[in-house]
C-alpha cells in the first residue's frame, strides 16, 4: 500500500496544481527581485517591472520592460537564474524529486501534475525518470558552461566570466533567452563561433524533449560498434514514433528556416549582408534555432525584411518539441494537424506515421490545441493593437507570438508599450508556458458534469 505525503493542494486537479505552482514561483520571485539587495544603485524599476521580469523568467521567455543589465546586481541575477531553472523544469518537478530523494511517496495528483508540466503521458517509474532529467540537465548545462568559459573567462576575468558562463548555459538550455551581458543580446557576439554554436546546441538539446533524450540514449547504449552501418539502421528503426516525428520536424524546421533566412537576408546590410559566407550561415542557423523558443538575438529585427519577420512568426508559432523546456504549439502537434489535413484531403480514414495509426482522440486534441493557439494569438495581438494602435501590426504579431510561444525575441517594442499591453504580454507568457489547454482546464470546476456528454440522434450540417 502506498503512503502519500500530506499535500494541502491534494484535492486540486493537476491543471490547477501546475497553474498555481507557476504563479507561486512568479510571486515569490517578483518579491525577491524587488528587494534593494537585488538591484544596482541606479535602478529605477517599479514592482510591476520586477513582476514582468519574474513572469518572463519563470515562463522562460526573455522579454523585459527594464534592462536586466541595468537593473540587477549579481544577487538579483542569481535569483533570475534560479527562476529560469525552476521555470524550465517546473516547480512540481523540483518538489517531487526532493520528496523521492528523502524516501517519501508523492500523491498521485502531484505525479500527474509533474507529467503534465513536462508533457509526459506516463507515470511509470517516475522517480527514476525525474532523477535522469535532473542528471542530464545539469550535465548538459555544465558542459555548456565550460564551453562558454573558454571565451568569457579570458574576456571578463575568472569570477565574472565563470558566472556569465553558468548563467548563459542555464538560460540557453532552458530556452529562456536572458543574458546579463548587455542590452543588445548576442548582437555583439554574432561572429564568435564558440558562443553561437554552444547556444545553438543547448537550445536544441533543451527543446527536443526529455523523452527523446532517453529514447536516443537507450539506442546509443545498445549500439553495435562492430557493425556500424547495420547498427544505425537498427537504432533508427527502434526509435519510438514520437522520437522520429520530433527529430524529423526539428531537422526540417532548422534546415528550411536557415535556407529561407539566407535567401531573404543575404544582401541585407542591416542584418547579414556585410558578413562572410561562413558567418552568414552561422547567423542563419542561430536565428532559426533561437526562434524555436529561445529568445537570443544576433541581429536587429527592426532591420530585417518583413517577409523574414513573417517566417520568424511561423517558426515561433510551431515552437519546440513537447516534454522539454521549449514553448510554442509544439512540433509534433503541428505535424499531426498537417497530417490530419492531408489525410482528409486524400479522403483517408486513418492518419498513419511510420506504420502506426494515430488515435482519433489524439488528433482531435492536437487540432483543439492548434485552434486555441490561433484564437489566443488573435485575441492577444488584437488587444495590444487596441491599446497601442500606432504600432505596425506585423511587429505587434511578432511580439505577441514571441510572448505566447515563450520565445523572448523583440523588435525593441515591449518596453515602449502601454501598461495595458504589457499586462497582455505577461498573460500570454503565462498561458503559453503552462499551455492553453491546461490553463482552460484549470479554470473549470474539478467536478465533471456527467449530464453534459449526451449522445443524441446524428444530423448533417453543410460545410466548406
């Protein structure tokens, strides 16, 4: 018989637990950032500014209304780094790991909340699963920090260089996009290979999804190095369909986005026109990867062609893969919606992928999430357009999807918006981080209405 830890929120649904856990961390974080010991002497930030930053950090977005560089000292930046790490993995994940490590069992509702926060659909051996997540997370962040240190320590000195390296590694892996270096993100380092490729690698590893990690590492452990060609085919065949779809979509989006960025920006002197061919390609890859929810910028988006901004919007909308630190609609959700549309056009009954049929319920959920993202994006951008009608709608849409997909890139717009628009941006970040479906479910009563799901006689309605 399982013994459960006393849980004051045990009667709440997993959706409510997820929403409340993020809200709690945001509130505590805003109070800590508001303390004088967290700020530099010249800071003139208000509590609202700290609240906005706390939302952005916990929701691993990267947008700000007051400069991180000009507002927070080392202590404040450490608080931010902790908020980013908690936001990337989820508060319930940290609590569960602590409980498991001290020998307690966690309530089933809390376990469901953890798997929901990390987009996992399994409760099997969750303690081991969580332990592996923490282990791989800190190993990857540690390697990233060491790579950053090879540049920042000689550049900034041991103490500052070490701190910057750790902060950057956490921020990149959690797809947060914050950096304490300047107010211009990575523009000053746009041609430094070790910085760019390390950030790219951390973003991809953080956004690919924890379940994909474990599936790939399991195949690597079983790899037969005596017959590499056959072993590669075997490993690919044994990968789960989810892993194949997530990896396939990731490669497709990065390659396609890089090619389109190069095509439209090749001669644009405001972005990459004056760079060498190698730096152009590196910047194109960096920008495509960061648009998948990371938020680091190595170009000025106000100088990019409008069609490039539109491509960025689509890339941000799709986002990263489920079960990781990335946001957005998610690559697999987008793929399922496209596959469902193709199957419908071809008048096929089933949607198949790698000799597996996708359940109709899963397709329906993917389509509902797709519609929710579009609806909330239209509502959010429409509200900002109402409060700031003087701003070009393309940049409002860019800023809105950047917040909603927890990306964090900006066309230098967020700090200039009205207070009402900034509240909308905060709301979009929060809903985007916990997920629109989770947000709506958390607002519903916990008790199900058994009389609402009644089947009547069928009828036909004209469509198209």
